[in-house]
C-alpha cells in the first residue's frame, strides 16, 4: 500500500466529517429551528438497523454497517429536499461512491462500494433492515420534532415506506408513545441491584 492510497483513505475520513456539519434539509423546510445533521441521522439509523435486524433474524452487525454508510454520498450531493429532487438529475449513489473511493487501497474501496451496492439493491435481509431503519429513524425524528414544526408529512411517508414487520410495529408504537416516556419510567423506577 502506497502513501497516496493512505492519503485517499484519509481524505475520505475528512470528507465524511462534512456529514457532521450538513443539516438535514427536510427539517429546515419544515421549520425546525436547529435540525439534526446528516451524521446525527446516520448514527441513529445504524442503531435502528441493528435493532430491526435482530428482531427480523438478520445480522445486526451487517445491517448497522450498511446503515452507517448509507448517506456518505451526501458529502458531495448534500441532503437534497424531496421537492428539489424533482428538478435535479443527480448522479447515482454508485457513481458518487466510485468517485469517493478512487485511489484508495483496493480492499477499502471494495468494502465501501460493496456496502453502497448492497444497500441500494435491497436484496439482502440486512439491506432491507437498513433501508427500513432509514425510514424509521426519519419517523422517530419527525415525532420528536412535531412540537416544533409540522412534520406529519414525514411521519406519513416514512410509515408508508416501511417493509419489515418489526419496523412497522416499532413505528406504530412510536406514534403513540412520548419520546421521553423511557426517561420518566427510568426516573420513577428503582435501579436494579
């Protein structure tokens, strides 16, 4: 492995840091004053993917890995709001990932490109769980933001997009349960000994 390949790997890590600064634009459109970043979304999406995969009998680790990389192309495309996509002909995620990984060590480029391809194909159980995690995380965030802005459209579209039984069950629970119910219950219960 040459120094230039290491430089390309390092550049990818710096590029991924942009996800911490880019805000999810749909929430800006909805009127949320300080919306989550793309990295915030991707982090919880990976956790949600692991939970869904475990409930569905798939590999939690693989689903979380796929979810972790699912929006890395947005360093170059940004988070284009749904309405904006009607007017743009963006490159495919595969094209962006290929550009992002040019010059990297071959195994690393294959790892990242393979994650993108598997996620987009939705053929594996883990990819389907990761895709559902993306939508369920959006629904959870919409529920959390609904006191700040009109997020019902995000709730409706996310709910309609869910495919796995586990994600559908969790989404239905989320609609009727306060996002802080867990905290109130923990506060009011005795800690385990």
